[in-house]
């Protein structure tokens, strides 16, 4: 029946909730290690487990990281803050409650810019708030029992909640990709979804196009990659449309996504909002953020990816595509910053980054930090091309590999040692040109009769006979003189 369904009749409305573990050494309310891994139940203490007589104490670094992300997402920062107890009972929640800011977020509103299908737009945020993570229930360790590891309990999180402002899986993919880039760029979170340090839940509903009321939402959980979030959203939109078209009713529920077959299954119904019985955390005092404290965090923010794209295209004159690829990754952008400071040939620098350098990284499965050629050395290579000493083809195919093999050698020294310095002497190029033209008299006749595209053949033959040393520009000029004589 799905073949006859008009899926375009419906609009999806999607809100995403992303939990990102903060890159602190200790937990949000104790000095226990927040590191990933470790033997089960070794990163714990009576404070993490909430034993009687213990008191939580706030990790100031976590507050700073949350504010850093809030500023980067254009949020309003709440100066008067407090934590609340979110009460629910679950095996992986050792205290029987979670300490959270849910009712009073530290970051309010804001947006994350995305770039999709050649267009930029902002995904609106509802809030970013601080809270502690829960432990982890493991159902595959024992055939009869569920095992619980509390190492993750108490690890600091921010929850980034969008408005219902996303309308398809591609937008969700672009948003999560940008958000992950942002938290990594700011060193707020490592963004590793496979380790659970960044997790996403999607709230999805559909409605007829043109409608203004929201449909019944379904929450989809357990997606361990950005690609699987996209797949889960596509699957859920399709499921809801088909169910509606077949006369069924969408039930408000929580579903789990099965990546092995691309489908979801219900976990629990959610007819009404859970009553978490929030109340202010009695063991933690409210905290006030001063203007000076906030100004210090804002001043220390690095230039953000979108700001780099704007500067690269505006001030440096790069093509927008090139600027976006370079700014996609912080180490790559930092390498380009050093390279562009060492050469005036900025588009050439971008071309090298996106061409030979990127090819080497892809072939070796490495990131830019492993690239042996320093920015200043690559700038020297660009300089000898600009000076006409070598051409790009020789530089990329012969000199760069030699620089990679022996990073201490300058490109000019390598070019000289390999006898690659470009020949700009008419007296030595003209005999080679005459030899080529004598070899192809029929082609010379065709050129003179109007087939001007044959100039490429002649230039190529001259370059081949000269071992790639003939200056291509001068060769072209001399050929045209001979052929038009």
C-alpha cells in the first residue's frame, strides 16, 4: 500500500535532545574520575552513590564549559542558578534521583546555524542545561541478571534541547554534524557517539502540510551515530505517515531504534508527562554568575567555524566551498591559519589543502596533525611555484612526496637535487618545440586550419621531452609564435 501513499502531503516536525558529556577530569558533584572506561564501579565513591551523610559539591569547570557552549550558540546566560532534584527510580540511578537544572536552565534560547542544500538557516534552541549522567545497565553480561556499572553516574552533562524546528532527516543530520563540530571545536565534549559521550533522542510528529497544530509526538532513542539518527527519523516519519493513511492512530510513546534492520520498536507508552516531583536541591546552594566571570569566558572563546567561513570568503577571498571544508575541522583550520600567515597566495594555499594534502591524509587514514610537512615548508613550495621555478604538477607529484619523506629538506633544495627547476630559457625550449612540431606535421596543418585545441597536445609533448622542466606558460607562448608564423 505504501507505493500509493503521497508522503509529500505531510510535514514532519522534529525536536532533538542531545546529551553531551563535558570534558572535565572529575564528576559534576564529586571528585571521582569522569574518564570513559575503567573497570566497572571503580570511578565511584560514597558521594557518587549518594550515601547518607555525604554532600555534593559543584564542579566549576563544568559550569564554565556550559557557558562557553551557550555563548557559541547565541544563548542568553542565566546569572541566577540553582539545581533541582529530579526524582525517579531506576537501577542505574544510585541516589534515586538525578540532580539537574531542568526547571532553570543556565542557557536560554539561542540557535545553531546549519548549511544545507546551499542555503544557511538557524535551528532554534529552547535551552541548554546542566545535569549529572546516570549509570549504565548492562543486559548482555549475564544470562539471568542485569548488571549495573555506576562509573558513568555523576559525569557532567549538558542537555541541548531544540525547539520543534527541524522538518526532515537531512536537517537533523546537518544540525547534529554542526553541533558535534561545535562541541569539539570548543573542547566542551569529545563528541564520540559510539562511546556515549554524545547521545541524541528525537521527538518526531507529522501533520498535514499547512497545518499549524502539532501532531502526536513519538520519542526515538538509542541511536549511536549521526547516520543512525537520520535513518531513525526517516523510518519514523514513514511509519507515522503510513499508519495515518491506513486509518490508524499514532500513540505517544518511546521507541528504540534497531540499527541492524533500520526499524524501531516500542519501549513504553507515554500517555502523560512523567511527574518527576522537582524541588530545589537542598544540599547545593544557588550560585550567581557575575558579569566579570561571564565576560572572561566570552573573551576567551575561539573564532567559531561560521566566523572563519565569513572571514575566509570576505577578507581572504576564498571560494565558499573551500572555506567551509577548511573550517570543518579545527586542526585543519589551525594549519591553514599558519599556512596563510606564511604566504600571500591564499587561494593556492586552499587548493593545496583540499588537493594534495587532503589526498595524502585520506590515503594514510590520518588527520592533519600527522602531516609531516609544516605550514612554513608548504608555503615555501607554493612560493617556488609562484616564482616560476617549478610547476604545480611537478611540485605535487615529485617535490611534495620528497618533502614528506624528508621533512627537514627545503622544497628548493629538493627541486635542485632532482633537477626539476623549471627551464625559462627560450634558447633551450625552442629546439624542443621545433622537434615536436617536426614530429607532428599533420597536426600542425590541422592547427593552422583552425583546430586550435591541438595546442594542448603540443604543450604536453614539449613537457614530456623536457622532462617536465619547460615553463608551461613560456612554452605556450613560443608554440603560438611558431605555429602562427
